[in-house]
C-alpha cells in the first residue's frame, strides 16, 4: 500500500494526452504534418483540432492545395458529377473523398446547376435560391438570388466565387449582370454581411460577356486569375478586364500570335502568375501547347511544349483549352464514341519537359470545373442575423446526419 507521497509522484509522471496540450503546441504539431490532406484528415478527429488549424495561431500553415478531381455540370439540371484526378495512391486523399460528399447526395432537394468551383467550394443555383457547398465537410449555405439586378431588360448574368478581402474564412460571390441595354453591372455578395452590394455599371465602351448557355459557350465565358476577371471581346486583339478589388473596367491586349478564334484560356500558375495557354493540332495531328506569362502590363516570351504523348496513339484534329487553374491545364480533345475526352496536366512539369496526366476521362456533355482542396476552408456559417441563420445547414448538423430541414 503506497504512501500519499508515492501517489502524488505517480500522478506527476502520468503521460499527457494530445488534448491536454495548449493551442500553440497543437498548431506546431499540425504544422509538421506532411501534406494538406493529412492536415485536413487530422482535423476530422475533433472540433478543437479543426478550430486550431483554422485559427490565427496556425494561419501560417501553408501547403499546396492538391487537385482532387473535376466536377461536371450536366445539361438538364441533373446533379453535377465528379471525376477523381489521376494522382498517386494517397490514403489521406482517399479518406477525404470517402468521408466527404463529392457525389452531392445532400443536394438532391433541388435541381442545382453548377456555376463555379473555387477555393474548395461549389457555387450552385436553382430556381429558388443559390447555395455554396463544401463537399469536404458536407456543409451548405443558402444565399438569396441578387435582388438588386435591374428588372428592365436584364438578359443574363455570370456568377463566380471570390475570396474575401481580409478574412480567409469568408467568401464573396460576384454577379456580372448583362442588361438589355448592353451594359455590365457588377454585384457582390459578402458572406460576412450576408448581403448583396451593387457597384456602378461599366462604361458604355465595355461590352458584356457573350450571352448563351454556359455549356455551349464555355470558350467565351469570363476567366478568373490574379484577382481579376477577363473575357473576350469582339476584337481579336483585346480582352476586357474587371479588377474585383477596385471594381474598375479596362481593356488589355493579348499576345500578337493569338487570333480571334484561337483556342486559348487565361488562368494562373501554382505561384499565382497570370498566363495564357493555347493549343494547336495543325502540324501532323500533334498536340502543340503554347504559353505566355504576363510580365507587368505585357506578355512575355512564348513557350512551346509538345504534349502529343498525353494522347498515346490517338490522332486528333481538334483540341481546346478549357481551363487553367493553379498551374493545371484542362484540355478537351474531341469526341470518341459520342463522348468528349478531357485531359489535364501540370503546366510546370510540361515546361520542364515531362508531362504527367492528372486527369483523363470522357463525358457526353457538361461544363467541367477543377476542384482543389483549400485550407483554411471558408466558413459556411451564416451571418449573425436571424434571417440568414435560418438559411444555413451547419457543419455540425451535416456531420451528425440531421434530418431536420431548416426553412428558407
């Protein structure tokens, strides 16, 4: 039978648990994890780890956002489908996809259409409302349609996700309204305020993006890179530019060797450099990729890459650049068996002489968007008002599988 002193000595030598550590020490442990998927998987263990990883204590945790796959918005209002990226076997990535809702089973209450896929979130719209969905945490926030749009002759609009100005845990939604008078009116939804804000219309010299179904005119849809929105104009030499910080419109030239009907897309590299990627198959059915980088206010040297080996022995006559995001290039390479083939590769690897396919799949129709896992993930908790709170299906309810539907 031990003495009181021996009991005290035994308690002093009891090992500490992970949850007994302070937030600074937990942040240091999370910072030493090998990848972003392993960090995200660790935060699934309990709410405290998730809060520490998302707090200012750990705001310097920086890890490249991995490409998990592609979402395809199918024509006709069906739920968007998901294709996994061709990446090496990663148990953490597999756990993220298995735990999340990448097949969007939680969105079957409406006919949702995919508008954008950015910052780890999906922007969807239906006839009743809009929604921002996080497939990793299966959480959703419903937001109203922009009611500030002019009711007189408004023809169409373009929506995309924007990061918040200062807070990495919030987001914004940009709506570019194309009015019947040929004007462009920007509207911005701020998740912190839970409100839409309208900005001054563009000058009359700024023409709106080409109208039409997004699936048919993806080649002409606005492109987001470096905090700016670009879209093609009727001129072959110019692009229209909207700086989403100042909400100012202007025109920028394109490289001289690009024609009006060139199959190019503007995007950014993995370090945020704005670039233009063009593709051609005119020389013996070989897949030739051309790249320009924005240097100040002009486009720098043209780089050429032969990516024919991505197609194996297939010979194609038509190829288009569909998307360039975080250094990942998505190409469509024509139809086969009534389905359109999509191929993705790393731009950095291609410029170094070795192109490895990151995706290779077929789809009959749709608008394809890459999905990168983001950290910290923007919060989908509604703004503080009672009205907005009723529109939010919180992350805790999603994790618990709550069947109580909130009224919108």
